C-alpha cells in the first residue's frame, strides 16, 4: 500500500509540475520519478531482508538505480535529442 501511495504521489507531482515544462523536461522528470519509485521499492525490500548482506546489497542496488535515473534525466535535459544520440533517442 505504501508503494502505491508513493507512486501515486510521484505521478501527481509530475503531472502538476509538467504544466509549463517542455516535453523533454517532462520526460526527464518522469525518468527521475520512475527511478525513485524503483529505488524506494528496493529500499523496502532491504528493510525486510533476512541478512545484513542481503540488506546491504539491496540498498546498494537502490542507490545505483537512483543514480542511473538522475544521470539519464540530466542527459535528457542537457543533450538535444535531434542532434545527439548520447541519450539514446
């Protein structure tokens, strides 16, 4: 239930914040929101892990997902999709 509420809140904030943004900025925000949601789920799994090693591994994955999402979003914001293939579009 907590995960659903967090995802719904992120979606609502993204929708409200998208009113005056370019499509590229909206896409970057969506990338970050999705990465945050996945990272939150991994952190919840870490909280329920049965061993310290499993908990640490899940927390490390959550950090990596969040960092990757931020990098992809920054790349989306800073590179022109029509002239630069770095962002994969």
